[in-house]
C-alpha cells in the first residue's frame, strides 16, 4: 500500500514540476486579468493530456513523429484555450519543455524508456551557442535547428537525453555543495 501511495505522489509531482517549469519563465503565457480558476482549468487539462498522450513508456517511431505529436498537442491547446492565452496561443517551446521534462522525469524515476529528445531551455541553448533563440518563444523550426546542432555535439540523436542530463548536473549550482 505504501509503495502505491509513494508512486502516485511522485507521478503527480512530476506532472506539477513539468508544468511549472514550462510555464513559469520568459514570455507571458496568459492574458492579463484572468482568474486563478481559469489558469487551473488549463493546468488540469495539461496534467490529463500529458498522462494520456505521453505516459506509459511513450516512445515515438522517430524524431519527426515526436515533433508532430508535440505540434498536435500545441494545436489542441491553442484551439481549446486561445481565449486565456497571450496572443491566443502557446509557444511550441513551452510545449516541448513541458513534455520533454515530463518524459525525462519518468525515465529517471520509473526506469521508463529514455526520451527521444531532451528539454530545451536556456542552459542547452547556451551550451549549443544559440543565444538568439528564446526557448519560451521557440518555433518547431527552431527546435529542429537545435536538435541538429545537439545531435552533432553529442554524436547522435539517441544520446541527447543523457547529454542534457549530464549538462544539467554539471551546471546546477545546488549540486555544488
């Protein structure tokens, strides 16, 4: 019983951490003047859809399939939540961060399949010398550009997730105590 409670707890925490990381920085996500419950409904949708679309050892056939899945998720969010989103849309960069971080956490915590991509954020962009790209406003085209450069730096697309985890570990100041 205790193990199931712990697993349930960490599964929900992973959803929360992923969503917070994807929504809390950079360009505004929401229109001004929203009530908190409007934001909460959106976050509930994200939690549900992350589990449904990307849970249970999700493994797309290839990189382009994963990008297509991310795009579909973005389009569905835009269609349903345009009235509350700044500019009537959510940026692809936020979606990739939420989803790829969710997959990374599941890989690490539950020994699921290694994700096909890694969460792209300012740390990754800095390492790849791509300071002109803002991950919170990133397009799918820019995402592909980043992946190509990361693939060259890591020796293959299949190594990107481990490369990013190592990069994060080496650059996280809280790990240097």
